């Protein structure tokens, strides 16, 4: 039979070597402009603004997960005909970047920040950024991020700086930004306030010291883990209903060492059942004490400077580091006979600066704050009204628990790298906030605020500042609000909520239609990855070893909404094996003339109809799952369809069909159509290998800009599908029998298939024989075993002659050993079950377990004896 085939497509090498082609392939995509959004395209817009990685950062698993999921979404939307914009950018990372440059200056023996001065130091940071910063951008390309590089932004670039100054000015004028003394997390190492997310709470072995204030009837015992802070105590607090201390409330007692008189106050915050029921109050160095101090109008002296050195107490401890003072103050109290009890070690949680590892100090400090009440309410209303939907739904309650109970946000940092606060102070106490288009005040005595803004302030504007706000740009009008935010649940409060507050305030609209929250990446045992545990893997090393597709597919298969995922190198290797399976399947198809350009057969075989129907079902399932951000289920469905159905079954059935002139052309068409659609469905998850295969199969320009499959394949043919399912069941049972009989996989055996026509599988006789290596029985055929398989269409009897396929003596010996083990197990179980005293005393679960073992042993003996009886004599 002569066929007219389309021109042959490119030959595929024997193996897929991602390291040799990924970089060049990605470069071609970028140069072709596939990822560049086009506001004038007339297409429906779809925009995701990247969670900006730090300029100091490198690709880690959190980035890899974030970026893989966003790339899946944007690649799919692009293929669906959307004007898809994935906008890249970086965060200036104030603390991290300043720390890096300061450390490098010190290592090089150069003058430090203070010696250089602000202007020269900031210039050195910009120099470092140009030379060494932003390496993560190139690493994003390694992962295959389909971002629009023409719109790349940086939180300190001119446009974003203008946005920061604009919103600060507006909020200042609206009374939403103010300056006040409040309690903050203070890092003595950085000499700056830091945010909650930059504080790591660790269990440490400290000490709990109980000490007596006052004497005689005025005596009262308090306890603390930070003895040195007693130098700043301004009261002792007890519960209003605690009768033990009712006589002291309103009176003053003497503060040891310092000698000043401090009041005893009644405050409902105190827990009378904890410790002695009395607490020392140090308003300038403890958040709870600060609130007590405000309620009772207590003095709030600060007793430590920015470096954590005791100061201003008028005692001999001034000038001591806080930890040295802790020892010295305790010894002084002991010498005065005021130590009542000491507990060592006393395990408790202590905050540490995540950058330096230094213990943070709660400290009263003059800082800038955002008044969040009205902003938080607007953010909550956006979710309650359905303007923004949080996925998974169960994260919504966590969102509300934060939004509905937010405290004012400290936005100032005592750094030099960042957005400097646009406020000037005059010689006569004037305070002027200057907008981006205004001239700052000048003249003698005017000075600018020294602080910079918290990095989260500028990154909170990212969904709209990157699109040109505050100017009315084309991009802002078209791509805002963003379609979805993809990020980890661990920064729901620190970033997501703040973006929503800023977005609703600046534009009147929530910045996102959807918020998808994924979990954290853990190791294969479920443990959090950390360098100290030695369980951190570098994602770039995995890409070098297995290719970007393998890492991406592993992440996709493990990404369930809101749930942490485990990741091991073995699983990445498994994903690489999946790519190899897909590669080999395509090579087989191409070698046999498969083409998506051939017309599908008008009278498909059962196998053709089944795989085309399954393709349509899987495509619909994939669409529904990705629309619901169910990445793991979508990836798993495509994996099993590809491996278990297309490769393991259809390709095997296709071999028989390709050998028959009557079905060969239709099989080539089906192979081509299924692979074409499958490669497009898989492309967002594994872009590199699907590009190489799709181009080889179709000769098309690029799968990146190919159309997303819409109802590929054909409607389900229920009758054909049922017959194929029966065929699969029959083949599986015969294979299981061969395995149980220890018939080698490559050994052909003679067999009769009785009832195949009646079961509706008469047309599949050749396929069954091929799949399970059966030969036609000869005249001397004698069945040594019979397998009966119940199918939907009727029972099939398989009579098999295994006499020449197995070593009968060896098999008898093996079965004899198995029988001896089973009989021993049966005897032990019967002995215990026959012991009435044991049965009466043993727990019911133990007895049930023995009965289960007894039943299993009986079944094993019956099975083994049946096999022995079936063996030739």
C-alpha cells in the first residue's frame, strides 16, 4: 500500500540532553519576543507581577516553586490567546544589601560606612549592585521563566521611587502616616528597627531570676529572664482582684540598686496564677510593659543605646554591654540578699535578628508608622465582597485574623540604602513632607530625616508601581488589577495584606483578582530545609544534573494549594525519567511516520477511539484543575495519561496496527494528533523538552505560541473504551499469571484463548498474543494451566502450556520452601488461638491480629498447593 505522507520533520537525537540546548532555546524565545506583552494586541489581558526577589539573592526552592507555578499560568494563558504579561523585577533589600556591602568593605580593609559618609557609601552600594547584584535574574532564565524582560523593574529605579514618594506624601497629608515613640524590634547589630519577618524566634536555655523589691510589708517578688532591664523599671503591676497585693496598690516601693520609688499598679493584663502574680514593668523595653505604661501614664526611660549598651541609669552599670550587665546586676542583687530563686536552664523563646543572629531588643524608639485601621478594613472588604478570592479557601480565615487585628506598622529603618523618608525638619520645629514634583525647603537649619523606608513599603506598591503609577499609563489601565498573585502562605501578612492595603488606597481597587498561596518546600522527610541540618539542595545543581524541566515537573507534581511539599533528588530524577519516556515515545512515533497533519481515521480502531477519547477527557480535566490552581492534580493526571495510558498501552497496541496496511495510516494520524495535543498540554510545566519534540513533530515555529488544545481528540466512544478496558484487564491477568509461574518475560508460550469472540475481543486476538507473548498452539498442545478472566463482555479462558518455559524442579523446590514457611506460620497461630488462657488475657487487637495471620496462612497454603498441583509431573 502506497501512502502520501507529509514532509518528514526534523530528526531527533537518541537522547535528550537539556544542558546542551536549554540556554540557546530560552535565548531564542526571548529574542523572538514571545514573552513581550502587547497592549495594542486587542487580546484579553492577563498579568502577574513577580514577587520581587532580593537583589542579593540567588535561586532557592521558594523561588523555584513560585516561578514554576507562575510560568505554568502565564504560558498557558499565552497559548489560550491572552495578552499575557509576567512582569519581572527585584527588591533592593535594604538590610541584606547594606549588610553585604559593609561586610565586603570590612573584608577588604576599606573604610566603613560611617567613615565613608552617606553619599559615598550609597554610591558603593550602587557599584556593588552593578557588578554583583541581581544574579538571580540569570538564574530565572535557567529555570525557563517566561518574563517580559523589556518591563523589568527595580524598587529603587526612578519610576518606582517616584511612586514611593507620591504615596508617602498622600498618606502623610491624609493623616495615615505619623511619627511617634513606639515599641519596635531593635537589632543592636544593625542599629535599626526591623520587621517581624526579620525576627527568628529560637528556643534557648536562659535563666529565670526571682527577686524581691521593697522590704517588710512592702515586699513583693517579681521574676524576669532579663535581669538588666530592672534598671528601667517604673512600676510593679498586679491584678486588680488579687487580694494578696490589695494593700500595696497605689503605694510606692523602692527599686533595688537604682533607689528610686516606683508605684504598684493594678492592671488586668497580669495573670495572678502565673508565678507570684506580680510583674515588673519596664515600659521602654517590653511590648506588654509598654501598654501597661501607657494605661497608667508611667515614665518610660530608655536604659540602652542603639548598640545594646546600658546608659542613662546613673549606676555603675552604665557603659556595660547588656549581657555583661545581666551578670553584674544579678550578682549585685545577690549581694543585697534580694535573689529569691534562680531557675537554670530556663528554656524560653527569644527573638534573634535573622540577618546577624544577634538577640533583638524590644526598645522604645521614635519611628514612622502607618495607621492601618481603615486600610486594613478596605483590604478585608475586598475579600468579603468577592473582589479578591483567596486560594485555598481555608487560608481566608487566617487572612481575616490578621487584617481584622492589625497594629500600626513601623515603616522607618535606620539604614542608608533605600528610599529616604521625604520629610524635612525646620529650625523652628517645622515638619514638611515633600512630594516628587515639589522642591524641598532650603536655608539654614533645615535638615532631612535620616531614616529610610522599610523594604516592604516599596514592595507593597509592586502590583501598580511597576505598571507606571502614579501616572495614568497604558500599562496601568490595561494590566491592573493583576489577574493573580502567586506566593507562599508564610508572607500572607507581611506582603499580601500590605499590597492590598496600598492598592485599595491608591487606586480604589484591590490589586488582585485571585491570591494563590502555596506552601513551603521541605526535604524528602518533611523537615524544613536549613544549612545547619545539611539538607539544603541547590536548585541550580539539580538543573545542571537533570535539566530545568525535571525540577519544574517535580515541583508541579508536589504543589497542592496551601500545603508544604517535600522534595528529594530521587523525585527530580524520576521527573527526568518521565521526560525521557516522552522523548522515546515521540522518536517511536516519528520513526513510524506519525504526523499531526494527517487526517484522523473515519473508522478508528478501538485503541484509536479509546486514546482519542481519553485525550479529550484529560485535556478537560487539566483545564478545570489549572483554573482552580490545582497544579499537583493537573501534573499527576498528565503524568499518568502519558506514561500509563499513551506509552504503556496505546504505543504497544499501535505496533500491531502499524504492521497492518488497513490500520497503519490511521494509527500514524492518531499518534501525531495525540502527541501534538499532549506536548501542548505539558508545555507550561516542561517547556524545553516539549519545544524540541513539538517542533520535530509538527515543523511549527514554536510551541510557546502554539494554540492551547481545545477539545482535542474525539468524543468518548463508550463501546470502544469498554472493549479496550477489557483488553487491558485480560492482558494484565495473563501477565500476572506468567509472573506467578515464573515464566521469563521474553519467553513465548503456546496458549488457547477461549471465549474471546463472545467477549467482544475477537478483533484483538493478535494484540493480546503480542502483548503477553503467546503463540498459536500446535497439534501436540497440552495445557498445563488455565486462567479464567472475568470481563464485562464475558469470561475468557486462557489455556497455557508452560511446560517448556519454566524449570519445573526448581519451581517445585521453591514452592516447597514457601509451603513450609506458611505451614509453620499456621501452626504458630493455631497454637496461640488454642490457648484459652492467652485468649482471655490478651488485648482484643492482638487476638484479631493472630486470627488475621491464621487466615492468611490458610490462604497461602491453598494457593501454593494449587500451584504445585498445576505443575507438570
